C-alpha cells in the first residue's frame, strides 16, 4: 500500500505516539467537517470539502501506519491490510443489507 510500511520503519515514533497522532488527525478531520458543513461555532474557520478530503487522507495514512507498526514485516502488513479491509467491508455490507 504505497510505501506506508517503509515510511513507518523510517519514522522513530512509538506505537503509542502513532496512536496519539491518529487521535490528533481525527480531531483535525472533525474540525474541518464542522467548519465545511457550517456547524454553529465552527463555520467561521472557512474550511472546504477539499480540507475534509485532506484531513481524511491524513487520518487514513496514520491509521495504516499504526497497522504497519503492529505488523512483523512488510509482507504481513500487506496481507493484513487486504484481509482486514475485505473482512471489515464485508461486515459493513452485511449490516447495510439487514
Ligand atoms: Mg492533518
């Protein structure tokens, strides 16, 4: 998945620091969504859907980096990303079909 595993290896963050980084990016995404959708008290920040897309990408990258750091090697990372995405999306689809 791009070079997420290699970038994660080259970045000295601990797993805890990376998980906190994900929480930070989730906060930035929340801020962008609140502003872009004109939520009371947040609209003045003038975010757009482009900002929402950027923050969603940041959060997705950091989440994948957590997955990479929790994997023993690049092969396991690739295998697990494919397996987990397929399983989780299938579960989501099942729920929608209920
Ligand atoms: Mg960000």
